[in-house]
C-alpha cells in the first residue's frame, strides 16, 4: 500500500515525498477510520482526500462551505488532468444540474454545500451510488456557523447516520477542543482518529497597534500599505467600510478592490481572480473572503478591528505566507473596538422575543417568508429558529441561545485580552488551541520585539526588485494573464 501511495503522489501530483502528517492521515482513511485532521493553512489538506480518492474504488463526496472554495478545488483537479470532478452548486444551470444528477455515478470527486446536500433529490441520488469517502472540508464551520448562521451544517448528521456509511474525514486548520467535539458529534463520527499538527506558523509575525480614533486608524493603515509591499488582505467588519476603504486607498494610488457578501457572486469571483493574477495587489474584505483563495505570496494581513474569536483571527492571518516566506499580520484597534465587535457578532442573533414571535406565528399558520416580509423577524432569525424549534422546547431554545450569545461575547473578550496584554501573541494563540509553543522565531510579535523592515519589503524595495527581475517576470507583472 505504501508503494501505491508514493506512486499516486508522483503520478498525479508530481511530488516525491509527503508533507508532515499527510501520509498518516491517508493511511487512517484507507484503513476505513473516521478521521479528524487539523493542519495549518497551506500544508496540503486537500491531498489527504485526493490521494485516497484515487486508491478507493468509488466516489468521494466533499462537503465544502463556499462556492469559491469549491471552484478552486475543481479547477486545481482539472489542471492535473482529472475530468471526473464537479461542483454541484448554484453556478450550474438547471440543465447542467439535471445532467449531473443523471450521470452522478460517473464522477470521482463531487463537491457540495451542506444546503445542496440537504435537498431531497440530491440525497436520494447520492444514496443510489457507492461512495468511498465523505469529506467535511473547513470542518470548523460546523461549530462556527452551524448554530447561528447555517443550520444545515448541523443537519449533516441526519445524512451520515447509516451504519454502512463510508469513512468520514474532517479537515480544518484551526480547532479548539469544543470545536472538535462539535465536529465529531454533528458528523456522527465513530471512534475517530485525531491527527493534529502544530498550528503555529513561524513565518507569520504578529503586530498590534493601538490608535486613538477611527480617523487615525485609517491613516495608520494607509501609511503601512504605502510603506510596505503586498500582496495583502485588509479585513474590516462591515460591507460599507470595505467599500469606503477600497475607494480611499484606490484614490491614494493603491491597486485594491473590495470584497463582501453584499456583492454579486460573479463580481466576487472576478475580484478573486484579479487578486490571484496580480492585477490588484490588495483586497479590502469582510470575513467572506479567504477560504478557497490559494495565493501563496500574500505578505500582509491587516485587521482594523478585534476579530470575533481567536479561531477566526488564526484562520484569517493564516492566509498569509503560504509559501513559507515571512509575512506580517497587523491589527490596528481603538479601545472601543471590543464593543463594536460584540454588536456585529450578536446584532442578528435571536433573542427571547424573537423565539416567542416565531412560535406564536408559526402556530397561527404564518410562513417563514411572511415573518420576514412583514419585518417581524430577519432571514437569519427564521433560519436559526426553524432548526431549533423542531428540536427543543421554547424554554430550552431561549436558554441555549442565551448561552451561545454569552459564549460569543467571552470569545471576543479573550481576543481583546490577547491583543492588549503584555504577553507573547504567538504563545497565547497556540495555547488557545491546547498546544504548546516549541520555539519562538526572531521578530516573533510586537510584544516580544519586532523589526518590520526585516519581515516585509518596503514598497520602494519591491519596485526595485521588479525593475531588476528577469524580463519574463517583469512582463508577467505588467501584463498579467486574464
């Protein structure tokens, strides 16, 4: 079997050796074990299901959270010559969806969102074909999004309860013990094997900067982007702020575009491709951006706020430095940012009054669409309450939602604590995930001492490098491929 592993690794992917942890994960899958694999961003998680896919006889189902992530994985497989791959999502026309369902058994790799997987017709078709492996990609979303944003993540277990089901692989870059518990519970995993690599990324250096106002915050961000080269991602909390930043920075001569969930899906994909092809150097985004954007040379990630949890922060800064070269993660904040983050994280979260409105009107025959159209509840309220009201009493639902809200607030408090105390940022992040830091790199973080000039190139140095680079590289920068 080991010989076959290396043959597929070389024939299909052109590699002669595995990265740390990959081989052990693959062997567990081939032994038909349920597996939870935690590997840092950029360490080749997708290989852990693609190689077993070629060694197993039947279809591999990949449950993926975002369209951009699905499309990227499909494109990567197609570039390697794999034709038996499809992303079954809203990008397909009705005719394409019909054709897919008619010949579903011909695909080796099928990518689906949780919502698409819950459609009765899709479930029935999947139950009619042999499946070798089920993969939950970015599995932390089960815990991060399932309870209060996309309840269909919690419904996955309804599809995975069959005693004859194939093994399940849950993949993520970050997971606390609570998240791992949620993953194993909601995927109905049986005695799973855990493969956990160190989540520390030594090439990412952490910096926090307190400013006294939103105006000075923007000035500081502008100065950093003008002084130090990208490519980079600027994360902010609101769609409006993403657009405003992009306009102001573009006016200052920065090649930048905004990205958020309020944009049309085609426009979002266009911005993503511009970023990947170096047509723009920066993206100003909400947390809707990142998953599925495999750009190895991101040199900076900047936040203008306290992220809502350490896990979210680790996910977002982890998109820098995938090539192993030094990268800088900078967080600019005011002391009031904690309150803004709490508001954003809990603003559309159901409260006791929303639970009562939902139940009262449901029993009176009002549909979910009517509740939303009449302004009684938001779409998010309905989505969450529709799931929980079928599983809990009104009293238990209210109690659970209050507990979840408090947990959100506590996670934000923890994020603020890490940013504002005097302890090593890297050590505290790793400790949050139950791990210990083996070694600290030089220029570890702003608490330990940081020389930014030794981490990222200045914009002037970057320009000189472009001028001195071989003519092929200069042409690719001047005329990027569309």
